[in-house]
C-alpha cells in the first residue's frame, strides 16, 4: 500500500497545499462524509490517527476517489 500515513495521503490529495492545509482539507472531507467517518471509526480510526491501515485507505478511496 502506497499510503500508510495520513500525512502522505493528505499530501497526495492536495499536493499544492502546505502539510497543515492538506491535513485540514482531508479531515474536513472525512468529517463531511458521515458514512465514511462511521466506517473508519468502526475500523479503529480516530481524528488524531497518524497511521492508516490498508483497509482504512481503501475506504477513503471508495468514498473520495483515488488521489
């Protein structure tokens, strides 16, 4: 799996933003998609998670599309 950290995934989705801007954007997208957020939480994700499991990344791709 290419993205194992939330930082790497956020930067892939928003390469033109700063690290903090990319993280804020990804967190907002996750917060706005209630179904995604619920499924991530069921799989051990928290809003302060730094590392993502392959299953969590696949869920994000399913709901947000691949970067």
